[in-house]
């Protein structure tokens, strides 16, 4: 436990307490930028800077393929960062739409492959993270030169990518339930066996084409027409009918998955865990034992970092949680099973108390 808390302290340690009201708008000023990458592509980036400028703050980044909503400098979310404890502690919070998603330029590739030896104009998620940090350090006022990155699920993948060939200012990373390998153990396949409902229900929303930057991406649930999932897939017939009946060729990644039924080079290139080596930032990986999506990713990320020149701090927190449940839920039960303890609250409080003690 001491080793875990030490890693947490390194990861999220502002200079002083930041006891403030819960309102984001009351305590932070919101900015929106188009941050240029080394190849000229500009990524939509939202920055929340504490209004209290009597001290300097660490930067905490989340890069995401989902959204940075609400868009507009005059529109504020109800919460920012990993939770209200962080919001009250004081950080410069940064959220970024990755390439092609929502308001960012560029081309999107699911689980974009890492390039180990990049040429000057080549880019991947590691270089995009590096370029983002470099820009923030030069253009955002009030920071202390230290950066952390975090993310759950798909944003966890971007967190893993960011800690590879990391910017020197990236002091700590927290990949939580990170996607690492979509064929072997995460989400769509488990040891190669396709999880049909998982990929079918996700891709009609996530995989829809986006012709131009937008704040109103059609991220809508698929209408099955019945509450009986077994009946729906039974009546759909052969899996080829999914595209013929429902997707109509719009979901590019769906077609690619079935063009690669085996663990070939296409899938292997998307395996980020093979590049988790020589990691410099402190790492705190978080996962849930009852996570049906990315239990594999959490365990394998920790193992890969530990096996390949482990960082000074490399710790793992696992709890009796479903996918991302620890981020806000009391986690006192799973379904009808009661733990008689608020395990999520305990985790967040310990994470917060170790952070506070390290800053004094």
C-alpha cells in the first residue's frame, strides 16, 4: 500500500491546498485552443486554469476520442478531471479531442499504431501527446512545469501511448482500464473469440463517419427494436447481415474487423503493450476485477512496464469494480452483491489524502 500511495503522491501533487466551492465556473477560467502538431494538424484542446493566480499548478491532461463537451468558452461542465477531489485540489485541467474526433483536424485510426523510430514528420499518439505538452508549457500561464496524464478505457490507451517516449515534463501517468489489444484480451475479442454484442453495440455509435469538425457528432444509441438481445442476434442471422441490414457500409472499422479474422499484422500493430518499455514517468494503473471490457489491459500494462525497464514508481490498484466504476461510484456493491464497504470512496479518499500529504 505504501508503494501505491507513493506513486499516487507523485502523480497528483499540487503545491498547496485549493479549498474552493464545487462550481467549475466559480473557480476556473475556460479556454479553447487549436494546438498544432508537428505535421500541421490542429487538435481542439480545452484548458481550465484556476482563477487563483497566487500559486502555480501542475497540468493534468486527458486525451479522448469521445468529446470535450460542452464546447464554447462560456459553457462549463459540472465537473472536470478525475473527480471533485481533484477539482478542489487545484490543477490546470486539459482535455483534448484526438485526431478527427469532434472538433479536431486530421485522420482518425482506431488504436493507432505506435511508431518506435519516427521520422521527423511521422506522428502517432505518443508524438501528439509530446507536442501537446510542449505547446502547453510554452503557451499556458501559471503552471509549475509538471504534467500528469490520465484516462479510463479508450482514453486509457492514449495515456499508455503518452508515457512511451514521453516528454520530460510528463512526471506521472495513470492509465485506468486501458485498451491495449483488441484481439487478445480487450473489448472485442478474448483470446480471439469475438464478443459480438460488445462490438456491435459500440461501433454503430462510435464508428459513424464524421465529414467535418462538429460539436454535434451523431453519437446515438443503436435502436434494437427489442429488449431481448439473444432474440435480436438470433433473428439477425449470419454475421454478414449486420452490415447488410443495419450498418449499410458506413462503419469502416466493422468491415476491417471481419477482413482480419486472425491475429495478423494488422491486429499486432495495434497492440500498444509491446511498446511499453523504458518508461520514465511514474505509473499508477487502475483496474477492476469485474471489468468485462478491459481487465486484461490494466493487468498487462502493469506487467509490461514492470518487465521492461520499470519506472521508479510502477504501481497497480485493483478493486472489486466493473468498467470504470471507481471513478465516482461509491462501489459498495456489484449487482445484488453487497460489499458492506464503499470501496470506491475509500480508493478516492486514499488517493486524495496521499496527494495532500505530499504537498505539505
